[in-house]
């Protein structure tokens, strides 16, 4: 796909995010929007997945360790035709299969239940290890938040992944710089992120997480990387694509009201025309 | 009575894994730097390529087990009960229990019979913690024969299972030639009419011995072995309670939230009989030889017999 095509899909996914969170009257738009370009690239360009057969054994796996950006994952899966885009409006509603955090038991295309921060990377390590044990060539992708990596379990998992040299594992840190209580650097600094993963025997690539050339380059390099897991530290903007949400910690876990929803959708409509 | 052969159920765990590993290539074993103590080392000797030592990182081990299970492996994640149910509680709940993954948790060194290591390593809360997780099967075998059968049954069952094993060598009560294990089915070890003793784990043997002593004093005690605390064999317990009218529970676990609580939960709706809960009272353990601790904490045969007798009079 061309960058232009990917951008258009990412924009549609962002509309789905805003729509889902608006109808849920709660949820996490900020981090969903920051991750949207990478999620788009993974599901529309990079990963071997089949919406007709979501559980096929040789598929690539994705674990959303920062599970609260479920709207981002769901909108991506819906646009990739794992389930109807219309269903995004049922997010967080009683009886809907679209739970507030990813639920692998009920949502087509979700490879791991997640949401309690720090736990997804361990599961991804297990998946990658199973692939190595069975000599399968599927790859495992895991997205973490830059606030999430304050959790100690992330580093337990990183230590084991580095120790095992799981080169079929690619961790993406969505480095939007903000967490609920403010700037990650002020709350409990995870920096320098790249050096930390390097110290755990990862190959680290730092990119602009909204630039499709850089995203493409990083995932291609990760695939060619042998003997070590890869960590892509993606510098992103929380709330990317929606003017009043951009770089605002306040939009970590808040739904837009009707007026804000209209502005957000107008922003995205405009971006779609460019 | 001839001295019975004694084996710690952690030994049974290691041996059962090695045996099952021969039949099932998808069985993998995880440990957290305790392979020598949990006895998964027995499996490791035969299948080193299927033994994953996660290092001292139990939370991560549970997550790796979860991930492996989504790819068709049947992982047995092994560590001490304190760290399996305690340290990694939330990982077990959210990464294994919530998605109902096919992960088996082999928790050794449960209860005060850990002995000399003392309170920090004596987990008297694991049954309570694990049985509150929806869909979790909780098994606490009473001897070598039952422990081996439980490991096999856990493998064959599709879903999360918590297996509780001990460090202390305990008598082999069941004959492996005739013994039948079924998840969720209690076993009447001895019939009686005056009181129902519901026991689990190493307390089954001690309760049987207590029943002998009670018989000498003219008290007829029925002893039920509840190896599966969840799902609980409510039918068997209620039927026995209806017959005897009085129930005693015996467990090497806190009296809060374990077998005693599970039995009370079952009885309170169907047949509210009086229940005496024998277990570790609301206290931490301490260092000492396991046998001495069992006496001090009232879980040996003499203590159980005395408590039952006092309860009935």
C-alpha cells in the first residue's frame, strides 16, 4: 500500500475511535489516536492475518499490552473487516462483545485479553517462545505504553525475551509522553527508553510513529533482525489528528461531548480530504 | 498397622509430569528458579527442551504460560504456593482466569508444613484466593497416588487448574491399582454415623487416623476426602451432613476462605448443619520442623480427634 492509502485508512480508524468513545461516553481516545498509524500499518501492511479465519494457527499475533486503547484496536480490526464498523458504537455497552478492554474470548481478531497494565508483554513472550519451539515462522507484535513500562513485569518479560533471543518478537513502545497524572517524565521517568531495552538485549529502533516511511522502515528492519528481539520506540502525539486532544493528558481517558465530537469528526473529515 | 510408605506430593508432581511428557508433546513445564524444590527438575532431566526456567519472576512466568497456551501448548507453571497464588494472583486472574486459558498452575510448598522456612513461605491463603477466580479448578491431593492422578486429570481438562502440593513426605493412602480420580468428585474414605469429617490434602491422612482414635472412644466418624475444592462435591457433603447432622472440616490452610468456607457455602443454602472449621486460625505460621508445627497448629491426628470429641460433647 502507498503511504497515501495507509493515511486514509488511519484517518478512518481515527474516526472510528472517536465515534466509539463518544457513543460509550467513556474510554481512552488519547492513546488510541497516538497509536492509530502504527496499528494501521500492522494490520493493513505488516501482519499475516485473515479476518475470515481469525484463529488460524500460522497467523502473526498482536498483543495490546496497553489494553486501555481498545478503541484503537477495535476500530482497526473493524476496518480490517474482522467485525462490522457499525458495532463500534456498542463499545462498553451492556451486552456488547466490545468490552472496555480487549477480550480474546468474544472479539474476533483479539489474540490476548489485556488491560491490566504490564501483563501483555509476558503473554507475547510466551507466544513467540511457542513459535520458536514449534519452528513456526509467525511473528509476534506487542504494543506497550510509555507509562505502562513503569510496571516491573514489563522488565521481567523483556529480560526473558532478550535472554532467549526471541527475534520473532517485536515490541512497540507508543511514546506519546503522557499518562493519566501528567508527563511521564514528571510522574516517574521511563527515559531513556531505548537504552533500557538495549540493556535487555533488544535491537532498538527509534522512529516518528506518525511517519509511514519510518514505520515501514522499522518493521522491515525488525523482520530482518536475527538473534535478538526488536523494540521500536515510536515518538507519537497523544490525541493525534484531533486538534483539541493533541498532546493533552486530560484526553487520556475521557469521552468527547456532542460539541467536541462534532469538532473532532470535522478535524478528521478535513484531514481525509487532504 | 505396618508403617505406610511416605512421599511428598511435590515428588509426585515431578514424576507425573515426566510421565505425561512422554505421551504429550505439547506439555511444557515452567519454573521460577525452584526446579529442584518443586521437582519439575525430574521433568527437566528427560525433556530439557520443554522445561522453561523463567528465573525469579513469577508474574512473568504466568504471562508466558498464558501466551504459550494460546499457541496450543499445555503449560504447567510451577513455583511455591506463596508465589503462584500470592505474588502472581493478579496475573493468574487477568491473564489466565479471565480468558479461561488452558494453563495448569503447580503450586508446591503449600501450608505450614513448609516447615523451617517460616511464615513468609507458608501459604495458608492460596485456596481462598484461587477459588474466587471464576472458572478456576482448585485441587489439593491427599497423597502420592491422588497427586499423580490429579496431574493427569488436569492435563486432560481444558481450562485453568490450580494444583496444590506439599513439601512434607506423607503416607500413601490410596492404591494406584484401584484408585480412580475424577475432578469435582469427593471420596468417602471411611463411613460413619456420628459426625462428618471433610478433609483435604495432608489432613485426609491425619483425619483418618483421628477417626480410628475416635472409634476407640465409641464415636463413629465419616471421613470424606475433598481433593477438589472447586468445583466442590456439594451433593456428597450435603448427603453426609444429612446423615450425621454434624460437620467438621480439616485443612492445612487458613480457616478463612478455604475448604471450611466452601463447605459452609454449600451447606448454608441446602442443609444448614453446624460446622466446626479446623485449620490454621487467623494467624501467620512460623519456623520449625513440619511435624512439630502440625501439632502446634492442631492439625495432627491427636489434635483433630480431641477437637472433634469436644465438638460432639
